[in-house]
C-alpha cells in the first residue's frame, strides 16, 4: 500500500502561487497558512481532490475574504487569512479550507433556496442555521444570476460535493457571519476501486462485483429443468442451480411474457457455482463502493452504494445474502 501513498504537499504545493495571483487580481491582501503537509493518503484519493480544492480556495478568495477597506470597516486587520490544513483521523484524511472572511448569511441562503425551489417554507422553518448554509452544496443552488456573494464562479459547490462523494468521501461547511467559513472534506485514506457489472431487474439497475462473476450466458427456456423444486440448467456437464434475482429481492412478478432465453449470471459462492437470473446485463465499470450507513447499515443483500457519473446512486449486491 505504501507505493500508492503520497503526501498532501503534492497537492498543496500549487496553492501559494494560485492564492497570490487571485488575491492580487481581486485587490485583496491574503496570507496563506498551510498545515499538515506531510499527511499521507492514497495517490488516487488526493488526485481526485485537486480540482475541488482549487474551486474551494477560489471561492474563499472571491466570495469569502473581504477587501482591505471592507475589513477595516469591520474592525479586522486589512490582511485576510486563508488556512489550508490536512490531518489523519482513523481511516480518513481530513482537509479543511478556512478563511476569516465575511462568512455566509443563513438568511440570504434560505431566501435564495426558497426562491429557486430547493426547499419549501415548512422545511425552511425547521432547518438550523448550519443546515441552511450547507444548502450551498445542493445542485441548482448556484444559478447564473449573480444576486449575491453566494453564487459560485462557473462551477457550483454541488460539483465539489459530487467529486468528493464519487471518491467515497463527504464535504460540509461551517460558517459564522462576519467571522469566516470553514469547508471540511473527509476522504478515505485509500480508495478501493471495484470493478462491477450492472444488471437490470424489473426496470431497476443493480451492481455486482466482477470478481464474483464466472461468466454470463443466455439459456433457452427449454433447457431449464426442475430438480427437487429448484430450477437448474446444465453448463458444460455441470448442473447449476438457478436463483431468480427478482424473487431474492422481493420484487413483484413481471406481467410480461417470459422471454425465450433467460439472461443468467454464473457466480461463485464459496466453492459452489450458482446461476442468477436477471432481466438483462448492462455496462461494466469501475466504481468506489461506499458501505451502507445509518438506518441502512444492517440491510442484508447489499454490500454498499456507488455514485455513477450521472449522479445516480447504484445499490451494489452482496450475493451470498441473496442465494
């Protein structure tokens, strides 16, 4: 694993110049403080973080830290501070981008979220200020209209959250009006990439780890047989028991006519081979599988979820639970 590890400094080293150039262009005085550069994480994890970090730093400089005149009027030193820090916590790397700027006004965020239809008035009334400011990560929050200092530049914070979650992590922010904002990114120390094949059952798609799949075959219905109440078929002189994935998942029976050929995924469960009947095979891809958490953590039949490129969440099956 050490071969893949890389210090955070490899990503942080581009920021002194970036901060210098942007703050000069904006007419702001900003000191960059970097901490925890020797923190190590998976090379792939850190590389996936490079673009989101640039956007977060730009945001702090553009919308967070005020001009020297604005800071003086607010009783602050004319020079603002941007802090970029990294640390390891258990199996995660924590990276923070913090500024001592003007902070985010929860009331302004709430008004804008209501205006663009992100939340209802009832939801708005029940949300804490912290929950409200985190709405800046919602897709659709950053609109093109530059109504306030909240709008992002080009890409919104939703793109940042999407990139971080795709790498198996999460991101949130804390802000105090007048005192500044801190964006926290939590990522796994190592990025376990899993190769999966997606299968379709009753119009739903699920992921199956490729390492469990021996082969995929089309079996004519005439070659399906029942042995002791169980469907089977013969594959190269071996009798393979069949499991219908729709039944295992408790999905409603299909109203359509049975197909002439069944799509069967032959998988290894221990030393046994089992054929799993699905409605169809879809694409193969590499994903980061995140374990189920919260209320779903004890759910059998699923090993986790994967975020697809188009933003959809795919449930990844845990086959031993289903057969």
